[in-house]
């Protein structure tokens, strides 16, 4: 897996977000004839499949997934170069309409700031559905920005003819540049999407090397993978207000081995007990599952140590959010 180092690797380990603007993108390569490159935001309500689509587009998992809302909390950039075109996809948190906490305000600011910087917006909805949460996200998109409607989870529609009236209704809601009914889990649909999006990329040199997959560091990806396993193994028991901080990161034997120590931060002692489980078995399972995936991702031996810490009210505190890398 190829990543581009962040301007501040230490800050990235704490999961900071920086706006994708011309000032902080990597220097462009000299313009090459016929090259295209652009930023594409993937937006939509929580749990609509944004991270699944991002991973399918990049061709490797860089954005974590779970059934829990607010799984994606940071702007994740995925890069895919197809022939002369480089697609820089930005996965954003789902726009939050409930619980006006500092954390949710932070997530919504991330969505709004991203939309102003990109060349194309991919508006992701479930095929055949358009609810209040979807409407809220659509209303955030700046006028004049090309918007491609991605009708995801097409495999849930049993009669494709039933989709036509819905598509006509969607066109009345917004002047979409394209309609793309698809399933993010079908490779043929994903490859077709590249051909549809290519003409919307500006003609300019690439931002990244051809084999780059993300601008996030391995430390950031490690913290996200641990958080994914935490959410998947606790289900609905654990409130979403938990996060993961990398405390120690050591590379040994020329990069063939990593020693990682991380803290799972929760708001209450009861949450700590949920994570640790009877006899510590659940925490061991979280660590084991995360370690296996980290070894596959980094192609090296990983020693992972996890701790659970209680920080009351961290998700409601702007100061705590900044200290944990949320901006």
C-alpha cells in the first residue's frame, strides 16, 4: 500500500483534518499532455455506503466501515489513477442531524468545508429512497458544482423498472449532471463509474504519484482499523462517543516489525467495562482482529497493545476534540 506522508506525521497520528485546498495539496507534476486530475467529494447521510464506495474506487481498504453511524469522522482521501486520469476521492462523515454535540458539529463542518474545495460532488443515496437526512446533505452542496447522483445498493431493487419514476423525481429536486444506478460491491459498476466521471476532471497534471492510494499515514490508518474493530465487536452496546489514539509507534528490523500501543478513549466507566468484557476477552478479540488486519495492510509483523481510558465528556468538549486531532 502506498501512502503520501502528511505535512505533520505526528499530528496525523492524532487524526487531524486539513482542508483540501490548492495551498496544502502536494505540488503538481508538470502538466502532461492529456492528463486529467481532480477532487471528488463523496457525500451522503450516515450509513449510505460512502466508505464502501471509497474502498471500491481505490481498490483497497482505506476507509473503515461498520453499521454504526458516525463511523467515518475524518476526511479520508483516496487516490486512483486510471490511464491518464487521476481521481482524488474525498470520503466525508455523514451529515449529523441529531445530538448537537461538539463532535457532531465538528463532523458537519468537515462535510461543509470539503464541498467548497472539490471539482465534482458524488451525492450518494440508496436507490429508490430520499429521506430528510438525504435532503439536508443535498441542500449543503454549493450551486454551480457538478453533482453526480449515485443510486447505491441497486441490488436491493427487485424490479429495475420501478426505479424510473424515482429518478424522474430526483431530477426535479436538483439538476444532476449524471445519474448512476449501481452497487458499490460490484466491480463492473465501479469501473463504469470511472468512465462517467473522467470528463469532469480538469485537464491538469496529477497531484500524486501514480501508485499512491491515500494521503493518510499508516498511524492514522492503524487508529481507524482499531476503531472499526471496536465498533463491530461492541455493536449497539457502546455509544458512538469513543475514539482511538496512537500512544506509541516503533518500527523495528528495518520496517519488518511494528510495535504499536493505542488507547481506546470512552466517556464512562460502564463503557470501559463493555469494551474489556468478561475476563478481558472482548478487548483481546478487538486487539487480535485489528492486529491481523494491520499485518495484512502493512505487510509486516505487528505487536499491538491496547488500553481503555475514561475521559468524561470528551465528545462535548472542543478542547478535547482538538487534543484528539479533530478540527
